C-alpha cells in the first residue's frame, strides 16, 4: 500500500509527527511518500490513503495547507481514507492533564484538523470524521514526549483499516 503524508510546519513539531507516521508506515513494509509543503506544493499526489497535517494557528490550518487543499487533484482520492492531523498547544507537561485536554478538543472545527476536514469536504471528498491531534507543550513546541508514539499508534489503526477497506472494495469489483 502507498501512504501519502502531506504536511506543513512552522517550528518543526508537525514535521516530527509526519516523520513518526512515515516510520510507522515503513515499519509495516508499506510505502510512505512524505511531502513537506515548505519545500514543494504538488498538485497531483496519488496513493491508497493520505494523512494531511498542519499546526493549529489561531484555530485553523496554515495558509500553505489551505492553498494545497484548494488546488490538489481530488479524483484519485474519492473513496480513499484521508485523515486530518494537527498539533495543538500549549498543553500541560502533565501527561494525564494533556490527555484530558486532547479528549476535550475532540473533533473541533476550530483546529487545523477541523479546517482541513472542512476544506476537503468543500472539494467533494469525505475525510475520516475523527481528527488526530498531537500536543506541543509550549506555544512554539516542543512536541509532548508521548506524541510520537501516540501518532504511530493512531496511524497504525488507520493503515490497517485502510488496507481492509481496499481489500473489500477490490472484492466488490
Ligand atoms: C501565532 C500562534 C497562534 C497559535 N494558535 C493556536 C491555536 O489557536 N490553537 C492551538 O492549539 N495552538 C495554537 N498555537 C500553537 C501551535 O499549535 C504550535 O506552535 C504548533 O503546534 C507548532 O507546530 P509546528 O512546530 O509544526 O509549527 C499557536 C501558535 C502560534 C505561534
């Protein structure tokens, strides 16, 4: 399976999350294609599933991410799993408090992941309804100590489920 990971980052934490997701993809012998929007703005990205992520800045995604989502070719992504992820903060350095805050944020429209989902829906796509939030402990980072592991765990679930979906769709044809 080919997994596409498209992300933007200002201070690096969202990039670290993207890296952790790519590590998890490769650990399962799948292919990961990582695009950092700071260095390229592709129009046609193709794969079996996609993770799209941005830092949350003033309750929304970055301008670069909005530009990507407005312009990329959507055709190949119909019926594919697309997961919106982001970084949020600053959250507590205490792991339990952080978990509670992440649960409270849930599926919020006022996060980067929420605005990514909205932009995807405007393009006629159906993003995965659950948002994936990872915490930073300061306004500019760093990533919370458990965030990389958390990102890998959440990514694993999506990768395995997406593989099942692909198999089921192939059987229906
Ligand atoms: C100007 C500014 C606005 C921010 N607004 C929010 C916000 O609305 N909600 C939030 O959870 N975090 C907010 N943050 C914290 C960012 O989420 C944090 O800097 C980001 O996750 C770091 O990711 P990056 O290193 O990939 O840029 C803001 C940070 C800055 C500098």
